[in-house]
C-alpha cells in the first residue's frame, strides 16, 4: 500500500485505462493551451471557444493513443510471461539466460556494475 492517497488513484487502473487517462489529460491540456493561443491571436473575444475546439479533439486523440499504447504494453507483457513454452529450451536449462530460467538455491546475484570498472586486486592494497 502507498498510503491513504491511493484510493481512486491511477495506479489502481489497468494499464490501458491508465495510459488512456494520462494521454487524454496531457494531450487535452496541450490542445487547450494551443487553442487559447491561436484564439487570442486570431479573434480575442471568442478565444475561449478555441480552447474547446482544439482541446477536446486533442484530448480524444490522446486518450485513444494512450489506450492503444496501454493495450500493446499489456499484450507484450503477456507474451513475455508466456514465452518459455518451447520444448527445446526448458526453463531450468543451465544454458538458459538468467532472466529466463528459474532461480535455483545456489545462484549468486550478478556483480554490481553500476560503480564502473574496478581496478585489479593487485592494485587495491596500499603501496
């Protein structure tokens, strides 16, 4: 749990719905700002109409693109979960990559490579 602020949060939604909301809100806001600027430049008394004329279609398009991206992400995620069904590459094979095989009791974690290259052990002592 992430605290009391998670009730009704975007995190509770499935991926397609979450990305549809994010796409609709962000594209709608950008479209509304663009509509306001265009409306103020062309005819200032009716600029607020341009906010809706540009923001609403942009929000719908952003929502649809977000829905498509979320659905694609869900499909790719499901395909990766179900990938090791081939008979010639069992998940417990010693030649399988570590990300695709089941972790065994004696496996050691990968060394930390975020610290950069390490000097050889012969140079690590004081001179």
